[in-house]
């Protein structure tokens, strides 16, 4: 019974993902979320606002620095949790 339920859930999940892919806009379309006033502000004002020479470096290191730091912190925390769980389960078998 469990394999049938797992198969049905997997098929439903794949169907949901396929519906999401069908609704995506075409590549390069003007309706994409990246084509808005925020992109124009970053490209036009990045060098003046940050003092960086490279626009990509200005966006990553100045505009998105806090976001990038938080992402790295989440990954580090997940790694520490995984190591704690693995160490705890491994020590149980050594006794």
C-alpha cells in the first residue's frame, strides 16, 4: 500500500511542477520580473552609489551583502546541525 501512495504523491507533485513550468513566460519576454525599475536603478547608479568599478561586484558586495551573508549563515547552520546529528548517531553505535 505504501508504494502506491508514494507513487501517487510523486505523480501529483510532478504534475504540479509541470503546471508551474507551463505558466512561465518565454525567455527574453518583456513581462519577466527582472525587467523593472529596480534593474534600471542598479545598472545606472551602481558605480556612483558604491564606488565599485564592476557593476556585478557592486550589486553582490554592496546592495546584496546582507542577503548573501544571511544565506551563508543558513548554509553554515545547516551543516553544523547535520554534523551534530551524524556525530550523535555514530556515537550510539560505538558503545
